[in-house]
């Protein structure tokens, strides 16, 4: 029974260590604040102002 508990603890520890240290994460690929496209200032419309 003790051996089974030790093996279970070792598997849990190994899986937690692998997941927490794994550099392949979906969140690493996301860049929510960086965009590839710029903003064309000529197309921006501000209410109450006339574009020149």
C-alpha cells in the first residue's frame, strides 16, 4: 500500500513539474497588446469634428 502511494505521489509530482516548466504554452503565442497592423489616421472619424 505504501509503494502504491509513493508511486502515485511521484506521478503527480512529475506531471505538475512537467506542466509548470513546459515552455510550449498557448499564452506565450498570444500578443494581446501588439498588433501587426497600423492605424490609418485619415480614416479615423471623431464625432463633432470635420476631417480636413
